[in-house]
């Protein structure tokens, strides 16, 4: 049985701290050079030389990549040589060439080296940069790769979150209240409080999803399905979408009703981590699961169609011996939901308690995944 640890760590989007740190180190370097007993002429020579080395390195890296990409012009670049050049040399093509010319001109203007000496220096720079590339000394770090993927929405988790939203939630959530109304007409108005007509989405950070919620927690039992939503989708006529209503046994031995389901994309992440061909480690799964929760929360938060129709429950499993922590976690969110909506709903309740055995136990979108740290762990 899984045990639930609340308040899992969800990473924040990366800020500009690395950029600020860069400028901080620049200031420190200038301060150190100012207090060194070296002539500014000598310092300028070194700065110009090393700055030229960086530009040459960027250009050589692009040229080396170009030697590979010319073999993929048709398959990757639709037979466009310009796209190949831009992909390999941009932003080198736009910035580094100009900076390189400026550095060489400054070097020639400031210093009295002969043409042969300048040529020799450039050859040495190229050799050093090529050796660096050959030994893989300038490969981007994992943080840099992750940041690039996040900024350009190229992570697996971001694709899954958008697919889940566009292909399911955006279709279902705007129609959810109509389906609940139809269900109430056939079931003696069981789900009374309209403020709690929302889909309760479980997001386990571990990605371990049970097809039967009773296996996750015996206090959670399947009861009935909402009426199916049928739509023509991608060539399939009358494709059916439906949600299930579950009963949750509380500590007071009363049954509470809620519309609840897992987010299926997390199951895909778990399956990827179990498939060797996916090359997807447990650490990758954890990082992508956290990013999925954050991305889905951000998407839904900005979706006008889904406002007030969902609640995300992000949780983390632990080794606690309590086998009913999942149901307790759901009920905790339910109590918070009723506290938030109590003023609006109290006119529809005859009971003086926040929870009754009849109203729907649905949860609002007010509590999105909590981003706590920027490093993702």
C-alpha cells in the first residue's frame, strides 16, 4: 500500500541568478585587475587575446557541426542549405564573426606583432579550441540542457502536460458541470453544492498509478460513473469520455463522494522509466514528473475554459505505515475546499458541518502545485 507524504517539492522556473552571478564575477575580476601591479596595456593584450579565442571557438564549433549536418539536409532541413547554416552557426553567424573581427583589429592596432606572429597565434587558438572539442571539454552541463529545454518547451513532461490538457481536460472540464447536473437529475440530486462540482486530479510524484484506486487505499471505493461525454475525435465517431465517482470513508466512518482520477501521463512516465530503450532513469522520471505537475498547473491556471472545474492534488509517497494516508490527503483537500467555498455554499447546506455525506467532494483549482525549490530536488 502506498503511503502519502504531503507537500512534495515542485521546482520553480529558473530565474536570472546565473546571469547576475556572471556580472558579479566580472566586477570582482575588474576590481582584482585594478589592484594588480600590471600595466593596462599588458592587461588589454591578454583580454583581447582570450576574447578572440572565445569567438574562434564558437565559430569552429559551428563549422564542425556543419560538417555533420550537411548529411541531413533533406531529412532534417527540407533541402534548405540556409536552414543548415543558421542552425549550425546561429548565433555564431550573427554575433561571433563580428566580435572576432573587432578583436583581431584591436589586437593588430594595439600591438606590434608581425603578420606571421598574428597568424601563428590564431593557429594556436584554433588548435586549443579543436582539442577542447575533441575531448568533450566544452559540452553543456545538465543544468544548461535542462534550462534550454524548459525555456523552449521541449521537455517530455511539457509535451505530456499540453497533450493531456488539449486532448482531454480542455474537452471535458468545460462540460463537467452539465454532466453533473444530468447525473443529479437521475440520482436524487446527490451532488448538491455547485461550488464543489470539480474534477479531483491525483498527481503522485512517484508516477506509480493504480488502475483500481481501492488498491492504493481500501477506504476509496468505486461507486458510479458520470454520464459519458461523446465527441467525434480524430476520425473516431462518438469517442467516449467519462469520469468516475468514488466514495471515501472518513475517520468519522461516514462516506463522502468525489469525482477523482489519476493523471494518465504520469503512468506513461513510469512506463518509460521501466523500458530500457527509452533510456529514462528514475532520476529523469522524478524531474519530469515534478515539471509535469508545474506545467499542468500553469496551463490550467491560464485556461479560461477550465476555471473552477478542477483541483490538482500533488502528493509524494513515503514509507509511513499508515495505509490510508491517500484518502486522508484527499479529505484534507476537501476540508480546505469547503472552508474556501463555505460562505458561498452554506445556503445550500442544511448541516452545520463543512462536510456532509451528500454534497460532492470536489476540489477547486485554488491550490496548484507548490514550487518550493529551483533545483528540482
